[in-house]
C-alpha cells in the first residue's frame, strides 16, 4: 500500500468513526457550530464572538446565531470586554459545562464498550498506539 492509499484509508476510517460518534450524542438539539464553540470556550476560556468565528472557521453571522442559542439556553454568558468597550467576551456557564460533559461521557461510554466488545487486548494496544499517532497527525 502506498502513502496515498494509506491516507485515503485513514481518512475514510476517521470520518466513519466521527459520524458514528455524532450519532451517539445525547438529544440536546445543539448544532455542530454551537457545540464546537461551547467546547472551545470550555478548553480555552472566554473569547470574543469574532475570535470564536475565526477559530471555528465560520461566518460571523453563523457564530452570532449559535451564540444566541447558547445564551438563550443559559450555556454561555456575554460580558463586557475588560479593555475594549466595543466588544464582549463569551464565557461558558456551569450549565454549558454540564452539557459538554454529558455529551462527552455518553460518547466515551459507547466507544469504550465497542472497544471492549470488538477488540482483543492486543488490538486494544495497537489502537492505543494508533491514537497517539493520530494525535501527531492532527497537530
């Protein structure tokens, strides 16, 4: 198998796994843009709406709609920017953290069960090594 064939095989497998993990999400009715923004705020802390849009590679209008939904549900709050009165900062709330933690724990539980049920201990060790390699490729 040449490098290009390997690349196609890895891309397809990762894409199928990502789709399957999305199917395991609990029913919270948040779109991917909203969930991704919430996750970024969880990991990196407060950000301006424009910084979030740029980081998520979406149009500012799309991020504005996503943030309106998140704010309405009490998952984020908007606060004045400490040094620039023209801007606001968006911060995740405890309720937002809880939504993310539920989302992640449900998907993690599904994946852990599948790994335990379908893979031998040796295959699980190979998967552990592959996960580290995938992380290298992602950075």
